[in-house]
């Protein structure tokens, strides 16, 4: 397929136009026109670009791309090196941030729910990015923590009574600790996201709501991989998911 066809299709299925975001969604770096092999990964970085070149990819698709709001706009240093590698090799870069978080089947929140066995029944928060749902069975927080660690391959940081029974859960992948108060208003027992900031500790304790910081990277590995699998099946593209690990 062509670069333009891929861009149009992703703009449509991810409903890019309805989101207010902190970075451009869609084609961020223009490369060759014909696309047969795609590489997906969480974050655009040098290691991912090098892997894509080794795999002879025509395009990279990521959740965290380039050109974030308020960043230095100059093409110098690491930014120049990354862009130079892509431009000199005619490699396309597509980035999808909030639209990928929110997609009802391919998105990060939907894929995390599938991974953890969460059953969604509503949304909340800014642009309806947060999700509310339930576990299939009520579990002590300690057992839920063990389950998350096993499924994500990362031990989560938890604030809360480990004996507390958990049934109703709010979640939003990545750096969504700012949605915690909105989630509490939904009557949850626990909230799952990627990161935690210091004030959130006290909110969790005083509200007696478990806060589970399961890792920004760890909670956002699954949406971009699912998107790549979907595109490969829909358009007979060759797809490789490359997981450049991050401890955050």
C-alpha cells in the first residue's frame, strides 16, 4: 500500500480528528511512498530506528513519537541524529498518542484490559480516556498485584492495604495519575495506570483506594502491537513488533 493510503486509513479507524493532543498524530516523518514492511514499537528512539533498518522496514508506527508540545523545536543533538537516520534511509514514521490509548479494541486501555482480564463498562475523565470496569471475581489486592506482575512482567508499585478486596477498577495506561480523582468519583476499589507522583500517595491513603503504578512502558506495549497485527492482516503487510524495554 502507499504511504498516503496507510495514513488515511489510520486517521479514520483511530478517529484522530476528535482528539486534542500534545503531539501530531499521523505521519510525522515522510519516507518512501510504497509500504510493505512495518515495525511497531512503544517509543520512537534510536534503538527502534536501528532495528527497523535491520528489518528493512518501510515505516515505523509508535505510540510515543516526535515533536511534543513545549519541547525544543530545534533539530539539533539527539533529535538531529534520529531524524537524520530516518531521512537518509527514506523511512516513514507514524505516531498515534491519545487516539491509540482510546481505541475500543486496538487501544492501550482495551488491550491492557484483555491482558489483565478486566471487563469494561464505561469511561470517564478528559476526552473519555479513562475506563471503568470490573474483575471477573473479587480478589484481595495482594492477589491482583501478583496477577499484574505475572501478566506484565513487571512488579507494580502499590499504595494500599494488600488485604483489601478489589472488584471495581478504573484504569488508564501510561502517565495518567492525574485522572485518579476522577476515577475515585466513579466508586472504584482500585486504579491502575503506569506512573505515580508523590501527592497521589496521600490521596490514595486518605480515600482508601488502592493505586497501582504498573509501569508506563509496561502498560502501553500492547496497543501498538495490536495495531500492527491488524494492519498486517488487513493489508497483507509484513509486521514486526520490536520491544525496546524501559524500566519506567
